[in-house]
């Protein structure tokens, strides 16, 4: 590296190293969420940032209290993974008045765009579309009764993943979502709700496929399907979203069929955007989109499991 470039890099790093960031995390409801927390802490440490972390135990009021506390501490920026989409206007306005940039991670809010610097995340509607397209291809012309495990009620991934899936099924009348209920993105509730679906659907014999808004609920449902004496991945097709190691393990054992990957590294692009903003006021785009890639049993799930299992999940 030339000396000018090295100087510029060290100046940027010195700039970032002086900064304090508050991270208002949702909780640890899923393997994906735990990985996002690990990756965010690692990204901050790698850049020499002082990261103050708050786990809101999936409660919006705790996240709002954490943001107010970060404002009172005078942090240089706030990372917010908003548990639900609505109800943020007042606290985001307070952060704006305190001139503290807020970056949204992985979920969206219904607030005006001028209340946050940028949002890093996937196209959540597209994830639902990708899941539906895979299922349409797998089922063909056969009639298919689908059950759906929704994410946290009122959260942007639950709303958008449902929309994308439903829109894509339009015109494919042989595929019908016959039951839909929240499993709150957790493994335990995914299992519990799947048990009730199985009971209501002739012990599961009338269910052709499960669409779960995240892998953890799918993993819980797989357990319920096995306990009901059916073969997940064969008697009931399973498509979900996230790409966590346990889902790849299930795919390698032919107990799940497909997942749409969501990277847990939202912090990398978020901190890059903040670095540029701090350095010379560069305004990032309002949405920094991460990739959504489909994986199936044909995509070396055992290898993917090995590659991912140490990555903070
Ligand atoms: O907002 C992203 C979603 O939140 C993930 O898909 C899910 O696992 C998590 O709880």
C-alpha cells in the first residue's frame, strides 16, 4: 500500500476508533439473531469501536428505553433492529434532534425516511417470492395444502415475507395456504403451532407443505412432524428463510427442502456507511440491500453446514 493510501486508511481508522455506538438489538429469538449479534460485536471490535449493547427481550418498550439511554450517553450512532414496524416516530425524532444518526438493521420501520440515516437489509418481499417460486416448481400441478408459520406479528419480515409468498401463489390455484399462525420466530413456538396444524389436518396427512418465515420455526416444526410419525421433507415439504446451520443439517438429512439465505452480517455495510458519513458527510442510500440466495438439497447442504457452524450461530 502506498504511503498516501496508508495514511488515509489510518486516519479513517483513527476516526472510527474514537466512536461509540449503541446497538438496540431485539433479543435472541433465533439462531440467525444470535449470529447477527455475534457478527455485529465482532465488526465493531475489528474497527476499534466502543459498542454498547442492549438486548430488548423482544419488547419494543425496552428498545425505546435503550435508544433513549444511548441518546443520554451521547453515543455517536445507534444501530436499531426494530422488533415491529410501527411506533418509532417519537424516539427516532429524539435521536435526530440530538444529531445522532440511526441505522436500521435487518427490519424496516413505517417512519419517515428522514428519521434514520440508512437501512441495511434484504428485500423481504422478494424472500417470500423466492420461497413460493421454489414450492411451485417442486409441487407442479398437484393439489397442495400449505401451512404457514408466520414471524413476529407486526414485524416487517412477517408482513413482507407473507406478502411476497401470497402474491407469487396467485394464479397457481392448486396451491393454497390453508392455515397460518405466528410462531414468533422461535423454535419452541414453531413446534407448538405445527403440532396444532398437524392435529387439525388429519394428523398431518392433509398437509403437503410448510412455509416458515424463518429456519428456527421450521426446525421446531420438523420435530413436531417426526413426533407425529411423518417424514419431514418428504411427506411434508419444507421451505423457510435464513440459512442457519441447523437447517442445512436438516437438508443434508433430507428433512427440509429449501431455505432462502439472509446474511447475519448487517453490521459490516452499516459501519461502512457510518465511517463514510463521519469522514466527510457522505450520505448513504436510504436502503443498502443484502443478497437473498436460495439453497436446496442439491446445494451441498452438508458442506454448507460445515462452513457455517462456527460462524457465530
Ligand atoms: O429480521 C430477520 C428475522 O428475524 C430472521 O429471519 C429471524 O430469524 C429473526 O428472528
